[in-house]
C-alpha cells in the first residue's frame, strides 16, 4: 500500500498501538504477522488528517523515501527518570469517575511533561505524575477548578502478618491499598502457608481489603522473643529452633531456650498447685472431724437435758397428785379447819370455774345464801359446811343457821 491511499481501501485493521513523538503528534501503528518484516503506520496531525506511512524492514538498508520521511519516524518511549508521585482528589471534589477520566485526559493533553495517569484505586481514584513541578502546580493552583492532595505519609513502617489468606490469591492484590508497601507469601520450609507478610505504612489497620475477596485480618509481626505459648517450630538462623504462635493479633517467635524455661516454670507451678490442693484437702478433713465431734457433743447434751426435763415433769405430777384432796376423803381423815377450808375451796373452784377468783369470805357468803351445798361443791355434805361455819362463828362474827 502506497502513501496517499485512504484507509477505507484496506482490509479491516488490526489492533493499533499509539505513541507520542517529541513534536506532539500522535502516531498509530498496526502490528502484522512476524513473517513480514515491513511495517506500516498511520500518522495523525493536529488537523485530524490521517495518512499511511510505509516503513522499511528492520534489516533492510535505508532508502531515499525513508530518509525523506525521517521527521515522521516514531520516537522511542522516554524512560522514567524519577519516581512517580501519587496525588489524590480532595474530599470536596464532586466529579464522577467518568468526569475524572476526562479531566485527566485534558491535563495530559495540555501538560504533556506531567505524564499523568489515572488509577481507580480502592474506592478512591488518584493520579500519578513524574515531575515535582506537577505536584506543586496541582496541589497549590490546581487544574480546571480541581486541587489535588498528597497522601499523608507518617513514615512509620510496620511489618504485619495477614491471615488467613488463601494460597490461590496473589499477595500483590494488597498493594491496591496505599498503606501497603510490599506483600509476600509466608513460606515455611518451602511450603506456602495461608498467610502473607507485608509492610504497612502508618497506623496498622485491623483489616485490609482484597479486591473482590473481602477483608482479611491484620496481626502485628513481632520478631523478638516473648513469653507466650508457641505453636509449630522452624529452624533459626544460628541453628537454634524457634516456636511460632499467636498472642491476640500478633505473631511471636520463641527460641528453644525460652521454651525450655517456660516448661520448667510450668512444671514448678503445677507442683505448687498440687501441694496447695493437698493442704486444702487435709484442712477440710480436720474441719469435718471437728464439726462431727461438736455435733455429737451437742446431741448428747440435748438428750441429757431432755431426760432431766422429763424427770422434772414426772416429779411435779407426783407432788400434785399427793397434794390433791378429794371431798370424799374429808370424812375419813382427821384434818384441821385450815386444811378443810383449803379442800373446800379447791373442790368448789374445780367444779365451778366462776368461783376461781373468790376469797374464803366470799365463798362463805355464797354458802350462807345456798340451801344445802355450796355452789359447785358437789360431794361436800351440808354437815361439813355447817361445822366449818360454826367453827368460824366462834372465832369471828360470822353466824350460820
């Protein structure tokens, strides 16, 4: 195909590759099969006119046509001289993702030396630039009403242990987070583990996001020995063995000497616990025996008091039986006047509760008013009462007819 022919006369074009030369014009290249050494390219100038440029084979000698068109030769890509710096959109920026893409394209067209590249990142798009001039301009003046921000770099780097992390997942997925500097698979004796060792900038987060696979927990990686229970062992650098384990969110390394000391300390603690348990059991046995002895003594005292109480009750009942005098026995016994009156009062009070609080004088008045017997004094004959009244009449002013 010669120079000047239109693109429509060619067969369907293959995937194209674009470059930018020093003059600011775009050149579009079409790759062909490897068996053909010649190359053809399309040049696009500022007037949006496209023309086909036929290039000589790589191993062929230069001709007049190629030398005449030396100015249109594609320029090799410039190497990155400095480290690319990251700039974030501010929180007050209201541009959508598509608008940010258009904004970055306009910035690249107007300031080619900045060489900006837009990246989506983890829920926060950002751009990368090469020159410090671009950083100063975009962070102070801004472009098209958008002012960029530099990431906050505290300078504190912390080694962390991320687990669980599947073996099929690439550790470099963690690099989407700007806090992660590098991430490597955790390997023990040549075997890949379901964990990753990474270096984090700034404050250590509790979780890190893996694009498309959710969050993973982050543990602090502590290399110095710490007194804690370890898990699996692995050989150390100087021939010693280390124990690897977890304490909360941290992974620890313990040497064999420390593990030996820990075992000895645990054995001593177990011995102390055993001795304390034996002492406690012995004290409990002695206390139980003392309690049983006290209970038996109290039971014996209670039984003795019970017997004494029963004996005292029996004696009181016998005395009451002996002191009681029935009215029928008054005729058979020779009794005095006072004892006879006591017997009459007892008999009357027993048979008539209303006379319980009556005195001897009141009882005599009641007998004087009665016919044959005192009120309630059944079994006491009239002769006995008359005898008592006559005896009282001699000693007092009472009279009885």
